[in-house]
């Protein structure tokens, strides 16, 4: 891709990918996948995620609603899960998320959105009640309680986007604000988990871990609370909670002002030693690396009116974009672990504050992504595959991601 026509090349590649993903019968010639995150209701790997690509293209006038509807129908095929473990990435909340985007441009989907909303409200209320009981018992949280992918941060992202002034939105934001310290002589934060990074007990993390990431850590809560503050939707204690979380991340910020970075997670031993070895710097992915953590810091800085924090966050992403070694650490194409996630987070950050230095690096990174996509053989899914890469290039090419934002499920907007 030449710097003279980055938008043209990005849109052309996005169009090609979307065309290849237009028909579920050709995407999955053996029939719809089932089980795990390939289940149709899965936003990460199923039909829901690919539907989101086509909905966003239809909203922008670059795709057709018939294709979007085909994928929506594939996503809702079968019994919709509204079990207590349903979440932003699976079941009724995931379907409500994508249907909200479709309904913003077509009244055709309003009635089904109402039904999905009701199911998501029930799931959220059930999850909130259990979470508050756990806090009242002064117990540490399981990962699936509060993280973005499985937990209440993800449900908060949906409600903040769907109905920001609804009672449930206030309730779930109030839960995220409950970061008051637990009785802990070691001074560990209340979001410290007594499990390993997989969410299960681990011999490698006998005393648990502290997680910074947007996918499974406190980064998603920092991002969402900051977004709510920026939209004047504060609940009591919200600004204090943002400051409390940000202060903890400051304790562990590495590097210097020109190129800071944050660990993806820390062990109990590292917390005791107050030291993170440079070799533990995460690759610049969305899930645990600077693609996510820098965006959360930028939002926190804007919400707290802290220009130094905003500048540090933008320096972090800019330094990464200019470092070939860091770019080589994300050879994958995807949003979660790969180049698409870095590209889109950088686009969001550049667009947020008009940072021309970050914007100037985007064509080069987009070219890397297009080159990787040209090699073919990629999974079609949203989170780690071609659908997510196509959405990223579509957004870069159009220069727009209108509300309701598709990247809400990444806690980037």
C-alpha cells in the first residue's frame, strides 16, 4: 500500500475479504461449526462475529443488508442462550450487541432487539447480584465475574452503548466502582484474582495474579468507567475509582515518558518484589499489550483531565508503531493477538485527540496487515481472523466508526 492511497488499498482489501465471507455455505462448506467459540452465537469465532462485519459495512453503504441479514439469521439459529454465564461474547448479550448495530440503521430489527434486551437485562441482574454478594463476603473475584469477555465489564460495555441512561447501566457501572480495598495485609488491590491467567487455579500462580489487560483484567473497567465519565454518566465514586485503578497501573508502568509500557499481568512474587523484568514486556496485542493498555490510559487521562497521562499513553503507542521489533511480535492478523488490534487501537487513539504523529504511522502498519492477509489461509472469525482484519481496514479506509461503535466489544470506544 502506498502512502498516497492508504484508504483505497484498505477499502479494496476489506471489500475482498467481505466478499469471501459473504455466504455461510462457502465460509463453512461442511456446515455451521458447533461447540466452543465457533458456536453461531459466539462473537469471537461464530456467525455473530462475521455478522458484525457485514452489518458495519451495510451501515456505511459499502455492503448490502441482504448479506448482513443472512449472517444475522445464521447467528440466531437454534436456541439462544440466556443462561447465567451468557456474556458479551456469547449468547443473548452477543446477539443483542450485533442486533443493536443493525437496528440503528434498520427498523426491521427493533422487535428482536427488544427481546434480546430483556434477556440481557435478566442475565446482567443475576450476575450483579452474585457479584455484590461476593464483595460483601470480602472474597476475591473470579475472572469470569468482572472481565470483558465473560463478565460484567462486557455487559457494562453493552448497556453503556445500548441505553446509557437506563437503570441497569447505572447499576453495572456502580458495581465497577466498587474497587474499595479488601482486608489484605499485603496491600493487593481488590481486583487481584486467586487464580492463574486462564481463570483456573494454577501451580504457576499459587497466590493468584493481578491482570492489566483489556480482555481479562482491570484495563476494561478502567476504559469503561473513563468512557462513562467522558459522557457525563458518572455514578457516585466513579472519578475516585478511575483514579484508584490508574494509580495502581502507575505503580507498574515501565520504560520512560517517551516509551512507557505496562505488564500484562503480575504474579504475587513480582508484587512483593515490586519488580517486573523487562523480558516480561507483553507483545503489543489488544488483549494484554499496549494496543489495549495504552488506549485505556488515554481514556483515563481524558476523563481525569490529566494531559500527562494522555501524552504518556500516546507516546507508548507511537513508540511501538516505530519499533520494528515490537511490530514483529504481532505477526498474526487478528484483533486479539495480532496486527489488526494494534492498527485499530492506534487509529482510535489518533482519531480521539487528532494526533498526527500516530496517524502518520498507520499506512505502514496497514500495509503489513494487507501483506499478511495476501498470504491467505486465515480463519474467518472476528476476534483472531479475517472478519476482524476486514473491519479494521474498513474503518481505516472510511475514516469512521459511527455510533453505536462496533469496537465497543473491545472496550476501545
